[in-house]
C-alpha cells in the first residue's frame, strides 16, 4: 500500500513538472523569437560586435536544438513512464480486487491524472535538472545580450545625433558669418565706389579746366616774358625795389599831372579874364582885338597839346603799371595767375570806361572849342559891326548887353573849368582805388591758388588712401572667395559623407530586413521543429 501511494505521488509530481517544463519551453521560445526579431532590427550588421553576436546567436540556436532533442528524449521517457504507470495501476487494481478493498479513491485519483506510464523515480528528477540548467543560462545570456545591444544602440544614436547637431550648428554659424562678412564687404565696396566716383568727377573737372588755364597762362607767360626781356637784370633781381620806384614815379607823375592841370585851369581863367578885358577894349583898338582873337586860338592849341601830353602820360602810367604787374614775383601759382588775368581784364574794362569818359571830356572840350570859335566869329562880327559903327558912338544899352553876354560866357567858362577839374580828380581817385583793388585781388588770388593747391594735394592723398583701402578690400574679397570655396568643398565632403551614411543606413535597413526575414524563417523552422520533436 505504501509503495503504491508513493508511486502515485511520484507520478503526480512528474506529470506536474513535465507540464511546467513544456509551458516554460513555449514561453522561452516566444521570448527568444521576440528578442531575435527586436535585436536583428536594431543592430548594425557590419560591426564586429554584431557578427560575434550573430555567431553567439547561432550557437544559442544550436543549443536550443539540442535542448529540443533532449526534450524529445524526455518526452519519450515520459511516455515510457506513462506506460509503466498504467501497468502499475492495473497491478494495483488486480491486487485490490484480490484483497477486496475499495478502489474508489485510487480510481478517482487515476481518473484525474492523464494516462502516463510510471517509470522509476530517479529518471525524471535527473532529466528535469538537466533541462532547467540550460534554460536558465539561455535566459541570462539573452538578457545580457539584450542589455549590451540596447546600450550600444543608445550610444550610437546619441553620437549620431550629437554629430548631426554639431554639423548643423557649424554650418549655420559659417553661413551667418559669411553672409555678414559679404554684406559688410558689399557696403564697403559701395562706399569706396561712391568716393572714387566723386574724386574722379573732381579730377575730370580739373582736367577739363586745366587746358584753358594752361593756354591762358602760356599766352600771359609769353607776353610777360617778352616784357620782362626788355628790362635789366637788376630789375629782375630786385622786383620789390623796382615796384617801389615805379610806384613813386607814378605818384610823382600823378602829382605833376595834377599840378599841370591846375596850372592849365588857372591859365584858362587868366585867359578868360584877358578875353573879357580884350572884349572891353574892342571898341578902342581893332588891331589889338584881332591879336586878342588870335591869342585864344594859340591857347586852344596849347590846351590840346597839353591834353595830348596828359593822355600820353596816362598811357605811360598804364604801361608802367603793366610793367609793374609783369615784374610780379614768379613764385605765384598758376591758378593765382588765372585769377589775376580775370581781375586784370576787369581793371582794363574800368580803364577803358575811364578812357571813354576822357574821350567824352575831350568831346566836351571840342565843343568848348567850337563854341569858342563861334564866339570868335561872333566877336569878329561884333568887331565888324564896331568898325561899321565906329563913327557912331555905341549906345549905353548895347554896351550893357555886351557886358551881360560877357558875364554869361565867363560863368559858362568857369563851370566848364570846374567840371573838368572834378573829372580829373575823380579820374585820379578811380585810378588809385583801382590800383589798390587790383593789389587786393592779386593777393586774394594768390591765397586762393595756395588753398586750391593744398586741397588738391589733400584730395590726392585721400584718393591714394582710398585706392589702398580698395586694394585691401579686393584682397580681402579674394580671400573670402577662397574661404567660400573651401567651405563649399567641406560642405560637399559633408554631403558625400552624409550620402554615404544614408546609403549605409539604407543597406543596414536592407540587411535588417533580411535578418528579420531570416528570423521569421528561423521562427517558422523552430515552430515546425518543436511540434515535430514533441510529437515524434
């Protein structure tokens, strides 16, 4: 009885362990398929670690096949145990039937158990321990492989993301710095082009004005050289003394002209007084009146001669002034000479205006001469009338009329003298003011020429500096272009590397797909092998 109870307990225990081992084998198979599918999809097929893991996985598959063979052996042993158990149950029922004991409990227990033979108790215990050890090792190895693969995959993902971020950041920084540098260089180039255009416009205007200046200056220089050639070497060596002497001569000549003009005016006054006296004595002596009539003609000729001499003196004064202007120091600048010629032309216009005024005064003098000749003819007529009326006494009324006429003529003559004197003084003042203005304009022209020369030199210096800056900017632009070419080459290299990485990733995906297909095929093979091994 005890032996039967022990055998029954052992059979029950073995059946439970066998069912548990079958369930464990199914779970391990599912987990193995899941792990293989997951890791084969994430791994890198070209890495040596993946190759070693593939080899290790092949070993695990071989070990799994060996375990399946062992399970098959255990299954065969289990069937043998079931047959032995059935045989023992039959023996037990026969023994109970012989002894007459009720076999209800055993029948119930036997009905609850599957019909499996009961082998010896040493065989199932040994096979279970032998099977459980490789399964646990397989689980540990799979867990370790899973952890290693996840660690490496996470590391490679982080490195790849970090590399992509660094590359994007460097590319953006380089593009922004290049754009900023290009904008800066374009602004500098635009400013330099505007400045150069302005300076070229100034230079072109100066070049356009230069031929006119050069022609006028050459003409003036030739004229001045011809005039200077007429003077002595001492005058050239001492222009200041010569100018002082010429100025003193001009002043003395002007003073002499004034004195001569005053003398001439006094002389005219005396002549008019004498004419009045002569007109008063017309009634007394006819021959004396004729001489007095001829005497004013001589005076008129003298006046014309003196006016001619005054005109010649004035022209000599102008010529001396021209010589003084020609003897001006040769250190004056070209622009100053041009301004001097312009101002001198204005002075000549004023001199011509004064000459016109002088001509007008001469015309007035001619009119005075005409009136004097008319007066002479009238005097001659009066003398004839006096001769005709010589025998008759001149009436008092006629004598008063003659005196009145004489006073009127005397007043007109005095007014004419005063007007001539005023015109002469005004002419002298105008000449002095013109000379002072001429000197002032000449000084201003020299200063303006110096300022123009200084501004031209500064403009040339600034232009040279701008040209140097433009050359530096062009060199910097060429360097930037080379840098851009280098960056483009690096970008092309990065693009090629990125394309290679994409191709590598694509090939990896294809290999992963192939591995997944292999894993699925392996899974199907394992699924086919396991039922066959269990059923076999």
